[in-house]
């Protein structure tokens, strides 16, 4: 007999991902098993829970009601399972996380082995992309975001503030001179970064007496990718303003030079986002706590 909680877990993932295939991948189950779970659950509750078409799967009105109740039920069961065996609890299953490439490369991946040694039965998928992923539809357990949060539909856990620096290559500074004040930036170029090519890029932003000041500067090149942004700076194509965590190795090696230290860009908030406050697998909670501690040691604490 199939565990009724397993039926609910399959139903929740199908509802969130609108796909039997993606739900199966998220749960580590074959698509056929997930489909069987939904059929058994519909027979058990005596209602049609999902509308199925060739393109999409979506919840019926009855399905939406069950979905909301299932979140709380699964969360409570998850807590009960670990209530009296916290020390001996073995974490299993798959985690899918999205984060900036700089964080993954410089901080998370070098230390991830420590987490894996403690929890060898957890499989981790790490996505590094410049686009804003859809946490629910793409099946992410949590997302590490840098910058202002504009989506109020998810739970946000602020981890701290990320210091920013101004950088240019030695070759660029040899050709254009080294500015020491914002007024000396006349005649200089930025590398512009935009999420979507064709949109307006931000200029040079710096703090003066604690308040941000924007200064428009031209660019020889505009990119929509963080790696390309850093590469353009290394190639001598302009000044960039970026998190210190992703540039520290280049600065230490002399490939880039930190400039205008008295006029830094405003720090950027670092946050963890996840979809549900209640139904969050224990493996996700443990990983997020580990990630928050790791990042907290590397960046400034959150502002009040």
C-alpha cells in the first residue's frame, strides 16, 4: 500500500511544477509512478484534482484547496519525523539551488565538500544564471539573490550586505589614467551591464556622505552576463562596479586594480528566497542554515 503522504508529496510537486516529468525528477521518481500517485489520490479523495492537457497540467478548484491543506500537513509531518531524533536524522533527497556564479565559484563550491561529508545522501544541483529563475515552476528549493528584492510572493531570509568595489585593468588605467575622485571620471568609460540588451544601463554610482549619487558615463561595450562583464574589464574595455567577492582574486593577482576606494558603490543585500514558509523539506532547511552561516562569515551583517 502506497503511503498517503507520498501521494500528497507527488501531488504538491505536480501542482507547483505543472509537469509530471519535472515533478518526478524533483522527487527522484519515474513519471509513471507520479502519475499513478495522482490517480490513487484522486480515487482516495473522490475528486478530480488536476486538469491535464498536452501542454500543461494545472490544479482544479478542488485541487487548489487540497494543495493548500497539503502544505501544512506535510510540513507538520516533516517536523514530527525529526522531533525526537535530531542528532541521528539522515538527510536524503535532491536539492536544487540557484545562485550567482561569483558566489558559487569563490565561496560555496570550495566549501561544499564539508556539507556533503556531513550529509552524503543528499544530491545537490546548483544553477548559476543571470536571469531571475521561477522558484516554484522550475523546482528550486531556494535561491540566493543579490540586490533589491522585487518579488513579494516568496519568503525572504536576509543574510547580510555584500561590499562592492570599483575596478579597472592595469592596461585601461595606463591608457586613460587613474581617477581619484568622481570628478576625474570625465573621459573614462564604463562597461555597461543590463539584464536585457537594449534597455538603459545604470551609470557610475557611488556614496557621498552615505547617500548614493549617480553619474552617467559612456561605455564602449554593453553585456548581459556577469562573466562577460568581468571579462570585458580584464580586457581593458572599461571600469566596472561589482561585488568584491567575485573580484578579489583578480585584484590580489594584479589583473585588476581597485580604484576610487573613497567612493564605493552602495552595498547590495544578499538574501535567500524560498517558496513556502511551512512546507520546506528538512534537507533544504539544513542546507540553508549551512549556507547562511558560510556567507555570514564572508560578508557584512544585514543593516537594521
